[in-house]
C-alpha cells in the first residue's frame, strides 16, 4: 500500500472515529464544559431569569461566606450526613458482601433479598420511610415500643431528622452497588493466598485484615471517592420527606443541594445558586484530591 | 443473535412513534372562533370538581371561551407558576398565594389592573370586605382581584366545655379569658404528667397581630421580629405551651394520630371557614364558632384570601379580564361558590346573605366570623423579598416552640437575619 | 487481568464445627434478609389495608380485608396515575434506547478507532464523572428556557442521545476491548463498513454489557426526580417519581397512605421484575467489566 493510501485510510478511520464518538463530544461541549463556564460567569451576577442580569462581582460569594447562616447550616447538614453515610456506606456493604460470599445453599435468594432495597426508587423509598418513621402510627416506633423504648420524633425533630435520612439511605445502600462491587472483588481474591494463610493457621480476623482488605483496596478507593461525591448530592430524600420540601424542621435537613435548589428554583437567584454550585465543585475536587493523595499510596493494585 | 429480542426493539420503536405523536399533539390547535384560556389553580380532588362547576357556568354564558384548568399542588404552586412564566408559557389567569403577589408583581408576572378596574363602570369596589383589595395590591397598584377572603377563628367543642363546667367563650373574650378557660379544660386523668386532653390544638399564627405587631414595618424597611409587640406575643404564646401546657408541644403530639380536635383530645382549635364542612362531617359532638380572644390590640386576625391575577403575556387580555371579573365580582359566581361551600365570597353583601351563612353546615356562631371579617382583620405587610423573611419567621417560631431559645433570644437572632434580607433587597432593587 | 476464582474444591467430609458455622451464617443472613425486606413487605401490606387499619396501634401486618380498590380505583382518582405511568414508560423507553445506542457508539469509537486527540477527549470525558450535576443544572435550565423547552419532555429525552455520561461509555469500552480484533479485520477485508461491523459484530457479541448498561440507564431514568422536577410543570406531563410526591397531603394525617403505598408498589414492581428477568446478565456484566479490567 502506498504512503498516500495509508494516510487516506487513516484519515477515514479518524473521521469514522469522530463520527462514532460524536455523542460524547457533544455531551462534553453541551452538558459539561459549556455549562461549567456559563455557571462560573453567572455566579458573578444577580439574575432571576425574568429581568436582565445585574453584574455584582464577588457579592454572591461574599454573601455566602460571611452573611448567610443558611449556607453554613446546609454545609454542616451535608457534612453531618456525609460523615455518617460514607463510612457506614463502605463498611456495611462490605460486611454484607463478606457474608454473601460464603458458599452455602440458597445464596442467590439471600443476594436478591439484600439487593432489592437498593433498586427501590428513592422517591418510593422516601415516602415508605416517611410512613415507617411516623411517630404517631409508624412501624419503627411501634417496634421500639415493644422493647419499652419510646421512639424519637424522627422527621419532626431537628435532632433526629438527619439520623432518619441516614437510616433510610443506608437501607438502600447496604446491599446496593457498593456491595456488588465488593462481591466482585472478593471473588477475585485468589484462593491460593487464603490457602497459604490457612497453613499458617491464621485466624479469620487476621486473614481478613492482612489479605482481604489490602486486596480489596482499589475497590475501597473507588467506592469512597464516588461515595463522597454522591453523599454531597443528597437531595431527593430531604425534598420528599419534609413538608413542602423545605428541609425542615428548623432547616435541619436543608442539605446543600436542597438549598441550592431553593435558591435557584424557588427564589430564582440563579447567580447565587451558581456560586453555590461552584463552591460544591471545588469542595468535591479538594476532597477527591485528598483521598487520592492519602489513600492512593496505600492501594494495592494486584 | 441480537442483544435484545426483536419484539422488544419493535415495541421500543412503537413507543418512540407514540411519543413523537404525543409531543406533536401537545401543540394546541384551537377551534375556529374559540379562545382557550388556561387558568392555574391548586384546587385538587373534590375542590377541583367544584371549581369546574363555576367554570362551566362561565363557559355557558360565554360560548366563545373555553377554560383549561392547570392543577399544581399548593406546596409547590409558586415555584411552578414562576417557572411556567420564565418558560414563556404562563397561564393566562392564575390563583396567587397572597404572600407572593408583590414578588410576582415586581417581576412582571402579574398584570397591573389598577386603571382597568377603576375605569370599569360595572365594578363597585365598596362591595368587597374591608382590606380585601389591599390583599391584591402592592404599593398603590392593583395586581389581582379577590375571589375568597377569610380569617381564622376559634372553634370549640361544646360537650367538653359542658362536661368541665366551663362557660362557652363569648365575643369580646381576651387573652386572659383564654388562659383561664384553657387551664380548666386541660386534663391529665391518670396523673402521669402527660395530658390526655388539651385545651387547644397547636397554633401559632395570629398572636403577633393581636399584640399590635407585624413581621415587617409598613414600608418594608424595618424588621419587627424583636419588637416588644412580637416578643411579647411569643412570650405569651410559648407560655401557653411550655408553662401552662394547655396546648401540646411538638413532642407531645406523638401517639395521638389524626386531628386532635376531631378526636376530642383538644377542646378548641383555631381554624378557617374551609374546615366547617369537614368538621360537620367528622365531629360526633356539638361545636360552635367564636372570634379570636383579644390581645392588647384587640381580637385581630390576619386577612387571608384568594387573589386572582392575569398574566401580562396573555394573548387574550379581554377574555381573561371577563373571566376574572366573573370569578371575583359577579353575583352569579360569588353566590355559586358560597352555595357550593367552597369558600367565603370576597363580596360581603353575598357573604352576609343566606347563600353563605344560611347553609345547613353553618353553626350559629358563623355571625361572629362575619363580624370579625368586617371589623378585626389585619393585612400582613408583604414585599417582593418576603419569602426568605417568612422562612426566618417560621424558624423563629419553631425554635421557640421546641424550647431551644427564649422568645427574646430568638427575636434578636432572627432580627439580624431579616435585616440582612432587607439590606440585600435594597441592593437588588427589590425595595 | 484479574485471576479467576479457583474451581470448587473437592468436598471434604463436613466437620461438626463447619456445620455450626454454616448454621450461624444462615441465621445471620436470614435475619438480615428479614430486616431488609420488611419495609417492602410493609409497603405491600399498607397498600392493601382499609383506611382505619392503616392507623391502628399496634400495627397489623396482615389486613383483615384486602382493599384491592387502592390499586384498581383510588390511585387513579387521587392523581392521574395512569397518565403518569404511561409518561414514564414513554420517556424511559426512549431514553434507555438512546443511552444504549449512543454509549455503544462512543465506546466503540474510543476502544477501536484511532484518531488524533481521541485519548485526550476520553480522559476529559471520564473526568466529567466527578462533576456534580448541580454545577451544570442552572446553565442547562437557562439554555432550555431560551429555546422554549421548559415544561416539555425534551430536556429529559434529548440529552439521553448524548451517551448518558462517561460511566456507561467506560463500562462498554472495557468490554469492547476484550473482543478479539480478528473478527473485525475479517469484516474489513470482506469490505464491510465500520457501521456494519459495529452493528453486526460488536453489538451482538456484547449482549451482557449492553444489558447491564440498559438496566443502569433504566433505573436512572425511572428513578430520576430532580430533572422532571425542574422541567415539568403541567401535571399532565409528570413522571412517576413526581406523581408519588403529589400524594403527600398538606396535613400528614390526611395523606392517603393506602393509595400512596399502592402507587409505590406499582412504581417499584417493574424494577424488581426487570431485575429478576436479567439477574444473570446483570451480575455477569458487572463482573466482566470489573474495575481493573
């Protein structure tokens, strides 16, 4: 084949390639890069969409950091949620995966039982748990009552509303995608490693600690990184489980994205909401960077 | 071997075509000579049917107009209305929540009706209840017309009063009378420190008006959250809950289930006329109505109502105005809505007639309610930036109700928050 | 490459300690399964209860009479649930189809075709996985507003034709890379175009991965709440997730819990049915497309 022929074949292949990946290129331009730049610009304006935007420089950021108690409250609520749901959402699915990795009869049925809650749509899960946690006639407090415990007010108490949402979220997570990922990972741990350990008479716990967990570290890194990103975006539970979706009682479930939603689509402060989105973006970037830095070295790539 | 069975692909294809057809059909194609008006409401269920009945009578009188009702739940009403307006496809006529009217007006979502109404020889605004038009105005311009008006009042369970040997509340009763009555009605039968019966269901609304307060001053530049009137009112209110226990705290409602008044676990409740039909259906006991107990400013009640507005973007302003006038002013619609038990008409001549107060469900005390509507209503001072202000006020009430802060502390705390909102509104040109 | 699990070992005679261990595991798993499933069972039970039993204290698990009306009538009276159901089916079918088709196209391009800047584009594309969607939400809303798409299904459906995001493409690309190149080259020599190769060779060989993507995509669109919440405003256009939220009344004690739970059951049912139908492919798809690849 001549040189010219080869290069024209190459050009044809390149054209075909761009053709095939066109949706991804459009996605990048229209749904990612473009909007990010736009949102950065909008964050310096006061804009309610109905009247023309006003350029107000850094005022949204100043307002957010120095004058808006609800911004800090929503950040605190989100950190509270994250601080519980990320570790719990890592450990509990891992324990479930370990259990489901045993070789015993009926395992497919067990796996299905644990997996089902995670495919329940969050809206359906939220109304269900709103009902189960109802202090007047809910199931949960009735069960606690059997043991002589007076259950809390859950979604009606600023102290218990976040735990209620954590509980509900954990129910959906314990057997969910994280568990599947761990299960896939556990099945990939070579048995020869365990057999070597067995000969040493290593106890179960030492075996898990020294073999399973290091072998699973890339999976943990992945679920932790994704877990943080998702935890910061908690929205639907709080929107559905509170009156008018306002994040009550006393703003105790006003999570970051819920507040952002209020600002954007209730008060129509697009500039302020964009500034909030950018802060969220930066926070997530920093946390993800820290995780890679701290954990990346310890991850054992098999 | 395809990844999906062919029938599956086939059905997907069919659905795609269906969707295309549906999307295509959703473009409205009106018949010749008929104007279609879209009206947004939050009336649902049975309420929707009743609204439909009024609309039908309008359509019969105006065969050239057809009305499409758009329903949005009350909780999400304003955000959906604003988004529809932003999208360039607003409803021609729409109900409004009074607290949001100034915002809608300032953003150009509601049409200025001042001149139109003033120049309309058929309309005599003196026929409305006092203050009803202020509810529809911002600044000195009129942006809506009132269809219903109402205020809260006291509903009491006569059986419990008789049983406790307490005289019924009478018009002109005061906060002191309320407290005295309340203490005698509260009951802890088994002495476990938890009341089995309360004097009152949880309430928080109108006390600040009865004490001469408001959330914001008249021109919106001053916040009154820590004013002596507001704090005094909250002090009194929180004492009835936290000290005297005549009204349950948030924690104490647990295990009760259902409406406390209907299940006779509370002897009184503050409610509005829209509950009368439901109480008539649900209550197995005798009950009646009396006005609010009076504070130092008298038995003041916040005027509530249903203003209806027109979009400035409507393509049919004349037809929209005809509908608006029919709903809010015409003898026919106002009488019909009274008779259907939907709400109290904004026209006092009709509210004070047999059509409204003569209905079977009405207790004799309904006259006290009409009295209060004539003499004791207050209009909340509302501004375009009111939504975060009202939210701060709610949080303040919740904080006090849960005993987390004293009224003075809560007042001071939320005062600064609201003052910042005022300053911000100034910078943004909302004030 | 990951090491394959060792083949099942020859069974030893079971020691008593092993039997105790197995019984213990069964007990733990069984109680766990009950705890996890109970809320769903409770949902089903509430959906069939007459109104007065819904609030009974102590709660009853099995209704005294089964109120099928909640399913056959009440649900449809309270909100236009049938309409919402149909809306969801239409929107989700198109979106899933669009996602799978375009994600597979992109994955094929990234996995097999060379072009300048391809890997760079892929890297940036992958990085978008870490972007919180809220950052894009507002400009997208304003953009859709400018072209008059608010209160239509277009903002829900049209973006689905842009591959549905990096995660789908990544999983598929991993899978496509395991398909031997010889097959394609044979096709090329036979004079087939790239599209023919893609449609006749790659797609048929990737069934498990495509099914996995389809399920992820189905669950995403079926469950999505925020997007319809922002864009749909006429009740006639609502999807199921918005529909459920409509049931919540202004007063919690007046929320029609029975019909609401019936509506929830009907929303959950297709997801569970789908899960059972494709369970085998699903697990296969995940394990084959593991992280390290």
